[in-house]
C-alpha cells in the first residue's frame, strides 16, 4: 500500500536564538518548518521578535545559535543561491526617490544576477496595479503606491519564498484587500508567503497556519481553522419575549449572563465539548417559563484568541 509523503519543507528553522551584545535575548530556541506554497502568518506584539527572525533568515542579522535551511540549502553555505530564492518586503519604505518605478524594479532584478526580463517586470507591475505608474518617479507616489513598489521589487527576481514584514501597515482598507488578492495569486503560482502582521483580520483572511510569537518565544503554531476550533468559544444569545430580573435556581450551573435590561441571555460554551448543554438549557428555560423570540450564535474571533494567548504567557 503506497502512502503519500508530504514534500520536504521549503524553510526549516532549528534552535534559532539571538542574543544581542547588551544581553537582550530577542529570540529563544525557535523551531519551525514551512511547507512549499503555504501562507504562514507570524503574529505577535511589537518587540516580540518577528522582524529579527525574518532578518536572520534573509541573512541581514546573524543568529547566535541554530540552523536555517531554504529548500535544503544552509543559509550560510549556500548564501548567494538561498538569497536569490528569497524576496523580502521590509517594513520601512526604502526606494530611490528619483528613479522611475520601472527602473527601480528592473534594477532590483539585476541585483540578484537575473537576466533582463521585461515581460516579467510588466506582469509584476500589472498584478500590483502599478503599470500606469511605470514611468512615474518614486517620490511622486503615495505611501500605499510606494508599498506596492516595494513588493514589486521583492518579486522582480521570481523568488520561491516571499517575506512580507507588516505589509499593510499604514495602508488603507481597499489597498489592503487588493494586496491580499495579490498574495493569493502568488500562492497559486507556487510562491511560499510568510507574513508578519498586527492585523488579526489579515491572518484570519489569508493564512493557512498561524504562529504566535511573544517575548522571543514561538508559543504556538497551529492550522488556522484548528486554532479557532481548539481555542474558540461560542456564545448563544437568546432574545427573550419578556425581560427577567434574575436567573432561576435551576439554571445556576450554566455560564449564563443577563443583559442590563433583562431582555437577553448569553450562554458561553466550549465548541470542543462532547455535549454543549444547549438541549438541556432549552428544556430548563421552558420549564422555568422563560420564552425567547430569537436566538443567534457568535464564535470567538482570532483576535480574542490571540489576546488571550499573549496575556496567558505574560
């Protein structure tokens, strides 16, 4: 009987730590594998170590311990090859203000030793809605447009792995959604995308898996849907026909909250529990003469889960 084997990771991080001269430990024994074609979101508060980790992988910062391989190549021994496989969009907008968009992006491709390919540069600019700005000087562009140019530069040499460090910081909602669509197209083209973000909505929208980093430690790595299933709680909201002042004794075992005006009951329950207790709750409500005119459910958002995890670790 044949078994389908998972492809080897495109990126493998083992026991990576970083301690600066002053003794500050920015990263503590990070272990992580990223699969080819995956969209991985690294979530964490400011100073958690997200940018340090990306900078180590991209060869910008030296690690104190550990190993990093990209497509099986050690990032030190195969530095030039590895670096050409990686695209990086940093947080800071660093572009030559007096160059045109076309020249800036084309020059970036040349830096990685790739031969000229105007068709590829055109495709990248069109995908990022920059084609009509190809002859514009960088200094004339808005912040959002400059951010797109940074992404175009990172894609100019056709990388297999793309790092987006806070890609939509300071970008309006419309452009943020457009960038999500670009990332989805990249994945369809086989590019592995690793993004750091403050925007939980971004991770929830795009990522296959989510890593939570805080205080330099990777405290959790989980598939997004599994994370929400494991750590999510649901709330059942019952909108009552008649307001009540207090709960009957028969309902004291339930995690029930009454709204200030007595017209709504909220029941919190674990989505993983074998029995949610809803059927019994309904029966007890009926027996107590409490009638409801409507009900609705609400599941924990990724933001609530994330905040809970970080607070737990603090």
